[in-house]
């Protein structure tokens, strides 16, 4: 999978491969932070699957201590010069999260969770996210909706009869799982509780063509912290 991403960061067909500005989902989460926590900003944040470092760099510029990792060497070669002060690691999230328990106030996953095609891999990743978040921490998940004009038209991959649809991006050869908010709520039940969600619809580029992009951002609290 990392080789497919290395190729994508060279060809730059997906917006996150070439954008420098932070994700709108991250800006929304940080703007909501004082309302949710009473604190101005998170103190420590995780950027899982950080890609070229645009989100890690933004958080670091606000004074947030950031640990960021990605499995793609190509992505990290772009991230390192733009992320001074960020701890950057080459690491595959399928091997767990390289951090101690209760290390982070915020764990940011921007279009990463959806690339874990196996439910068992997603469950293991959920457990790791719950482990590294502090009791008052939040998980930010951002992903494409099934109605997204690009991903919704991609070729289908085998998936369970009642599970979310999986598709293959024919340009990159990388698969995605497309969750509705309710499917995501069911998937995370037991480990996380939904706190806020934001549906976004706007035109955007994918592989050199314009599509109507429909995405979902959501903020979650670890269920253990609410008991």
C-alpha cells in the first residue's frame, strides 16, 4: 500500500497530495475545541497518516505539540521541511500507534480510516486510538460519503451484505470504505460516542477533473471517559 501512495505523491492526483493549507475538517475541529472542552486548543495531538504534513504543520504553528506518522516515504520527504518542530515517523498504523497510553488530547484522522478495508484492521486501529487518547480527548474523523461524486462512482469491491460499500480508485489502485454517519456510529459503538458532525458539499478536483465532493467530518469522545 505504501508504494501506491508513493506513486500518488509523485503524480499528485488527489488534493491532499499537493495542497499546502490544512483540512477544513481540522479547522472546524479546532474552532469547536473551546466550546467542547473549555480549553483554547489541544496541548498534544496525533496526526495519523499525516501525508505531506499540511495538518501537522498547521497544528504546530498554533503551539500544539504534534506526533505525526505515515507509511509513505514519499509523503514524509515532503512533510519534513514544512514541519519543523513536529515529531515525524515513518510507520504503518496496522502496527499500532507508536505512543504511550493517554498521550493525546486530539487524534486527527483525515481520510485515513476509510482506507482500512478489513473490519478487523479498523477494530484494531479503533482500540489503539482509544488507548492513546486522554479521558477528555477527542477523535476527529474525516472521510468521503457514499454520495461523493468521485468515490461514489468508483468500481465496487467485495463487502459484507450489510456493511458499508468499498470501492477501488482506478487512478491510484487504492481502496476506500464509504461510510454514512449512521454506519460510522455503529462501527465505533463501544469505543467512541459521537459528539459533533459536519457534512460538507462543494466542488473539488480529483485526478484533474472537477467533481461535487461530499464529505463528513465528525468528533468523538472515548466511551470509557463517559462512564
